[in-house]
């Protein structure tokens, strides 16, 4: 039991580190791409506002990840260790996939990764007869999956409109365009804080949601009443460390390879992304910050015409998105089968 708890906590930290290296990095990549903030400044902003978002707003989506995909309470009454092992498998599977995609500089959805991994564990339980197919929370999953498609479209539309309004009202009248652009550097610092807060509020759940579910059924003190502060802090700190140590790889993809970013474009993309993510956090839905931000960056790129967007980079990113859920689900199922031998 103690060994399993230690393994879960370490796996949760590993997942949080991955989220920082990939997801947080892409969330902050626009600030670096426009030259508004340096990597060091981004890390400082992320350290403060990611933690604030995770602590003050992170419990809503965490509850959805912990309990909204498979019937954790039902399984836990009979097989508490099975829940713990399954969630450990899910965290590891999602983490391995995110590590791989980060290595190839691809911004991938950590939300897709963890939801797919938890679903893979659930389908194994259906296969071995522990639960029935209908007992998986398909209604909640449908809402989650729908949000993945809706969020990048909303991000693109919102960013396109924001930048178009700025260009029409402000840039169109500016005599010295570079100096106007410079004014938006300070505004982008504000939206950088905004997007870090929004990201922390939604994506911390991808690291600590399965961990909380496992600790709860195992009877760990303090978890049954809600999400403990130490767990939220662990997730937030893990993300910041991931951003600081390996985030530069994905920052370059988002910041410079999809389209040319200026402070006004970066501001528009970040403002749109943070708003869409925070709305979904309030609604307890885990959405992909990656999808939303990429959609927003594409939106501001399209404001300059389709030629301003590098479609080859976009197709590479979309390919990794399509592969995420099936690969994460299959990997989770295989890891669970292996861990059964050790812990069950």
C-alpha cells in the first residue's frame, strides 16, 4: 500500500512536469515569439500565476477527471487497489506520450492524453467484467470530447475578431506602427499572467485528478473531503519546473513556426485562449489549452490571409492530436495489465 502511494505521487509529479514542458510552454509561447517576454520572465510569470490558478480554481476540473470518466466510487468499494493501479497506469501512459511529443517539439493535448488513458483503464475493466460498458460515464465523456472541438474554433474566432478590432480601430490610425506595437508589449504581459492563471486552473487536473481519485479510494487522510492544498501545490510546482527545464522546445513551435507573431497578434491569441479556457474551468470541463491556443494563433494568422499560416506545421500538430487518445488508451491498458502482476 505505501509503495503504491509513493508510486502514485511520483507519477503525478512526472505528469505535472510533462504538462509544464509541453502544455504550459505552448500557452506562454506567444509571449516569447513576439519578443514581449524572455524565457526567464515567462518562467517567473508562470511560477506565480500557474500556482494561483491551480490553488484557487483547479479543484473543479480535478473533480471531473477524478470521478467523471469511470465509476471510481463503484469500483473502489470492491477493489480499491484496482482503482489505484488503474490510475497509476493512466498517469504513466499519458506522461510517456507527452514526453515523446515534447521531444519532437509538438504541442500535444495533455487533456486528451489523460482522458484517453483513464478511458483505456476503464475499457480494460469492461473487458474483464469488473464493470459494464454502460457504467462508463459516456455522457460526461461526450461533453468533454465536444469541448475539445469547440474550444479551438472559439479560440480562432475570438482571436480573429480581437485582432481585427485592434487593427481597424488602433493600428489603422497609427503613424508609427512599430511604436504602437511596442505599447502592446505591456498588455501582453497582462495577458501572459491571465493565460498562466487560466492554464493552472484547468490543466493541473491532468496531473492530480487521477492521483486524487486513487488516494481517495485508498483512504488517505484529507482527500475524502476534497482536493487537499498540498496536492494542488504539487501539481502547480511540477508544471512550473517542467516549463523551466524543458519548455523551450515547444515554445519555439508555438512562438515562431505557425505564423509570424507581433505583440498585437500575440495579445489577441493569448486573450482569446485564456478567456475560453477559464470559462471551461468554471464549467468543470477539461479542455485542451493546446488546441485552444493553436486555434487562436491560427485565427490571428488568418487575419493576415491564409498565406500567413504555415499549413505544414499545422498538419503535423493535428496529426499528433488525432493519435493522442487511441495511443494513450492503448498504452494505459497495457501498463495496467503489467502493473496488475506487481500490485494485485
